[in-house]
C-alpha cells in the first residue's frame, strides 16, 4: 500500500514539475538510477546535459507539498463558512 502512495505522489510531483517549469525541468523515472550516477547522495535535483532533473525523492516531496496545500485549502474553506 505504501508503494501505491509513493507512486501517486511521485507522478503528481512529476506532472507539477513539468507544468510549473514549462517543460524546462524534468522528473527522473520512477525505476531509473540516474540520480545514483549523476547526483550527490540525498540530492533532490541535479543538472544533466544543461537541464534540471528532479530526483524521485524531490518529486515525492513536491507531491506531498501539493496534497498538503490542497488539504489545508479544504480545511480553510470548510471552516470559513
């Protein structure tokens, strides 16, 4: 079940990164080891061939932030009434 949440958060983050950067940044593939080869340990992003690449951990963090803001907005709107 945890894997499902991680995939959903990662895919949400990947979509947000692509949309908010207007395609200049890209997300790492879920099964790739690109970050292990080209980034420092624990990095959230790195530059490869002149393009910013957000790691799986970074994509998950973006997804968590998005859904956290969405829940916060929902609580705000629910209690405002």
